[in-house]
């Protein structure tokens, strides 16, 4: 009798669990996530992604990558350098004239070493005074000093060599084998040349990005784009700083997928299909292939009411991966940094679990009847 009551109690418990819908699962159903969209005043916009509307969606502003200044294009500069404030010049004055003011009987050359170009752009030369040479090439500066010396030493000849200071250099920070400060060999010094002089980008960096800081403005591009597109090999200016670092952008993977985690971008352009792969794929018997969602927030300044941009800040893009249209759309849809990719739970396993519970309950009832008989 006691055993019979225990079986009946277990049976009742099974029915209670089934009736309440309490079955274990790790992700929401698509209907649960999108339930609010059916209200008269939803707080988010739902957009089913298809091949037909992909061109429009692709034209919407990119979120998560704040790079308003883009990247400067390439150009060509002079193959020589120019003198700047803070540079140092070595001057040798040759004069074979007897009783020269500049040289002695024994030494026909007068070396002037390590002369720094002052804030006013000039250097001091004995018997001549200040000679302005900033902005000149070393050859032009040599000629200028020699012309000034003609008045006191008509036969004098001048040699000049340049040692560049920080104002005539660029800095390379991180992400390469040998970062540091690099004097500009010429006015035709470009970003890729600087990176090469720094030993090249460290191969272990994930999707390395290159930043160029110039006069307080920051430009950014990916190393892959820089290497593949010669138009991005920007001409450097004195005082530029180039930073190479690993890409920190990521999206959030949630739901019935192989992993739930922050997923870092392995490259700049990442499709929804590739994002699902990076998440470990959709879990068999759990995920709903008709319910892959991408949740995204747009800044208020990007909102439009004419369809050229989203009309609400929060947008849920939905994908049906059971159709060819949905699969092709997922291959074209671009995932942005800070997106959330959610693989929703399939409603079928829930129904299967409930039917299984009913089957268990039916089996227990038959056992009770057998015992009582």
C-alpha cells in the first residue's frame, strides 16, 4: 500500500512539472525575446534579415567603431630631408687662404660640431652671426652658409651634415619587434617603411590595428587593409606617432551555441554566418535555426524615420538559417563590435521533454494499476 502511494506521488509530481512547463534549458525562446514587439509601443525594432533588404541594412551606419577621421591616403614627398628646430648640424669650413680668419696655418679646416638649430630656426657661425637654415635641405643650408662666408673669406668652402632631432622624427609604439623613435630619412617616409624599420608587426597579434596620431587627431585602420591597399600607405610627417596593437573589438555570444563568451574579431569584416561559427555553431537538439538574433544599439544621432537608417535605438535582427535566403543574408550581414549574437532555444525540445514526462507518468500509472491488481 505504501509503495502504491509513493508511485502515485511521483506520478503527480511528474504531471505538475509538465503542466508548469518547468524543463531545464539555457537560452530564451525567440518568441520570448520578441514578445514585446507585438505591443502597441515597443521599445525596440525587429527586422527580419533577407537578401532583399540587405543592401539597405548594409548602408546603415557602422556601430562600435568610432573612427570619424578615417585614414589619410598616400602621397609622395621629397626624397631629401629638411632641417627643423632641434636638429644638429656639423659644419666644416675649409679655407686655404693665407692669414685666414677661419683657419690656421697648420690646419686649413675649421670644424664646428653639434650646432643645434635654435627655436628661431638659425645656427651661429663665427664672424657671420646667425644664419637661418630651418626648412632647408642640408645642401641648401650648406650653400647659404658658404654665401654668408664669402664676404670675409672668398675662398672658403663649406661641408655640412645633419643629425635629426625629435622634431624631425617619428615614433613607433608597440606591436613590432623594435619600437622606438626613428629619424626621418627623407620627406618620403611612409607608414609601411616605418613599420619595416621597426622589425615588422609581431605575428602573434590578433587582427593587428594601426593608429596614426598627428597633431592631436587619431586615424585608424587594420594592418591587413594597410598591407593590401597601397593607397593607405600614408606619408608621415615629423612628430607623428604610429601605434600597432591587437584589436580589442568583440561581440557577445549567448544562448544555445557552442560557447557563451566575448568573442574577439579575428578580422575587420565579420559576417553573421562567421560569427555563428566562432560561437562554436548551433547546438544540436537545442538551438532554433529559425531564431538566430543579433541585438544592436544605434546612437540617437543615427536614427531616421525615412528608412535610410534605423528608426529606434535598439534593433533586433532576426535570421532564418533553414532557408537559402536566410543563409545568403547571414553571409552578407556584417557583425559590428558590441553586438550580441543570441542563438535562441528551439521550442521542439521543450515539447519533447513534456511528452517524455507524460510517457513516464503513463508508465508509472500502469505500474500502480498492476500492483493494485
